[in-house]
C-alpha cells in the first residue's frame, strides 16, 4: 500500500482516489449533512459574488483578467488557492502520515517552481502579456502559427488536468458526502460553467480567494487542536510518533521515497518547471495592474503555500498518533496503511478526532470547494486559449470585436464544461493517475521551454518555437503512453517499453534542443526580422512601457 501511494506520486486526485480504491473504500458513505449544508453556504456566497462580478464584466479585459484590478495580495491568495488543491490537503497529509520526512521533501518539489516564476518570469509576463501566455510567445514571432501551437499545448494540459480533477471530485464526494458519483460530476461541471460564464476572471478570482482562506483557516484549526494534545511541543510529538510508526527512527530520515533516482529527478523537474508552464497559473499574472504587483503576487503566494505545507506536515505527524492509534478509524490492522482510506483520508479523520462532525463537515466542504475553484480556473484558461488565441488572433486576425470574443469564450466555457462532465463519467473506472503527471510533463516540456526562450533568447525564431512546442508536447505524451502507468496499467501489456513514469527529464531537453537546432538553422528574412524585434521586446519587458498594447503588437 505504501509503495502504491509513493509510486503514483500523489500528483493529484487521480492517484489519491485510486490508492483509496485499492483498499476498497470509495464506496458510497452515509450522507454527511454537515458537509452538504456548509458547501451549500459556500455555493450561495460564491453565487452572490458571481452576480456581482457579472455586472462588472463588460470587456474582454474584465472577462480574462478582471480588468487588471486585482491587488498583489489578493492575487497571491488566489494563486495559492489555484495551487493548493484538495490533493494537497488529503494526499500530502497522507504521504507524511505514511512516509514521514519524505513527504515533506516531496512538498518541496511542488514549492521549487515558485522562485523560478518570481525571479525569471513574473515581471516579464505582466509587461509583455495581455490575456494569455501565448501573447508573450507570439510577441515577435508568427502570430497565427505560434498562437495555434500554444493553444494546442494549453488545451492539452487543461484537459488532462480537468479529467483528473473531475474523476477525483466524483470519487472524493462519493466518499465524503455520500452523494452519487454522477451527481457530484454534474454539480461540479454546472457550477463551474456558471462561475466562469457569468463572472469571468472576477468571479473565479474571488472564489479562489474565499476557498484559499477557508482552506488555510480549516487546516490551521485542525493543526492547532491536534498540536494542543502534545503541549505544542514538536519534540514531544516526534518522540511519540517515532515510537509507534512502522518506520521507527527512520520516520524523520529521507530515503524511502522513490528509490529510483532517475524517476525522482524527472518528477522534481516536472513539478518545478511544470508549475511555470501551467496555463491557469500563468494567466493570473495578467490580473494585476503592473509588474511590481505581479512580483508581490508570487511572494504572497509562496508565503501562503509554504505556510500551508508546514501545516500539512504537522497534520500528518499528529495523525500518526491521534488517528493511527484510535480504533475508531481502524479497518483492521496496524499503522502501515490499514486505516480507512489507506491513510488518504487521514486529514478528515484527524478533523473528526479533534473537532467532531462539525469540523469534519467544514473540511469536507472545503475539499469540494477546492475542486470547484481549481476546475473554474482551468476552464477559464481553456476558454481563453480558444477565444483569444485561436478565434480572435488566428481566425479573425485581431479584427474580432470584444463582444464577439466574450461570446465565443462563454460558448467555449459551456462546451468545456460538458466535455469535462462527459469525460469525468467516462473515466470513472479508469486509473487516470498518469494524467496529472502528463499535465505537468506537457507544461514543462511544451509550454515552459518556448515561453522562457521567447523572453530571454534573441535567437528564437518561429520555426524553432514550433518545433520546440510540438516536439515537447508529442515527446511528453509518447513517453507517458509508453510508460508502465499507461502501457501496462491501462493497455494491459506485460512490460513497458519506456522504464520511467515521469517524462520531464527526457522531454524537456528534446524541446530545448529542437528550439536551438531549428532556430540556428533558420536563415530566412523573417527569422532576421524576428531577431531584430527582440530589442523592442526587451525594452518593454524591462519597463512595461506600452504593456497594455503588447498583444496587439
């Protein structure tokens, strides 16, 4: 059981759900009325925000970026909300509970992407972009070809991430709320469509802010109540945890996580650079007024995420004693993965143990709200790729009216919503743990190389960008399909041609190499003009002068 959890990596709900499935615990539970009532209160509050946001969403800038009127602090909280999924709360708490210190090291992989965004990307993203990150990649290159490539890779990432979130939502809600799987899928899909279609980025941002606040408050409260049982002494907690845990003294030593160093490095690279290539995270940098606020956003987001990771670490350790030693939560056996949910529900059990059904209900409602908020952000990123990049810039050549672009975006949102519902139902019984890994892998291999090179390398040409984008996308997908998680687990073959489960270590160098080779070998007149245009781009990236018109350059 322990190896099942670490092997899948717990990158998202998919792995969390199917680890739980392995011990047969995602059966429908008794209806949790506390959780349902609290979730209804959350929905009512966010619907009110959506109604208010709808009256403020008049232009494309309002719809995609909240008119650039979000402060650095608000945006930092929203970015943290986008990043702190329910898998963070449940999956990483379970990993600390089962693996100890290795779970904390794993969290650092997630965290390592933020300094890259802060020091290399945030300021230039805000100064060069308007609505989507392809505004930057296509700034001095062929608008139609590069935007199409960026939109394809963005939609690929969004779809894989969306499927994992939707399947996880259905399974998790079936477990926590006692609702039917399909009811949960429809609820998430319909609510997401309402938020994005009527409220755009304003509503999506405030849903994220409220959800992040609830998650930080709920996690802190559980951690505070749990630590009070050990006199708030970390040393006391560790001594007791090591005395009962199956790892013993090795609980606080690294080493049991991903014994294969190649997989560990590839996973780390995927998480680190994938974060810097996720469309729904990058899109948030266009919601602030200037580059200074963009930098503040990352700083605040880093602080909130770092704080929450430490809360999770303490929740996992206290769970070893409060949950792991409590017969009420046993399924029959010892601490090594024999609890209800195989440890995946340890955060929920801990909430019930220290705060009763009311705190359990609140945390369950927060978990549902988390899925809803993340799915809304993904849907908006996908819709903007379709309406802003493909429709407005490629099909209409920049001549589309704002009203037409918003209309296309809303239609795209509804279509994505129904696609998400259909795929969520279709993949209910499938092990889709690989999809989140693929989403991060594609973001790291297809989006990040082209984005970072377009901002920093004068020599990048349209031909190099296209080869890098499509090459990174195809290689990441091929590596995952040929890995054990698809070739063996899904297709049923005896052995996998590709021995590793994470593609980033192999697909990223391919993308960078293709960009270099095909840019250097491009001696066309167009390539020369693109290289000359870098000087103008550099000035705007540094100063922000003319940033509002960047996408129309």
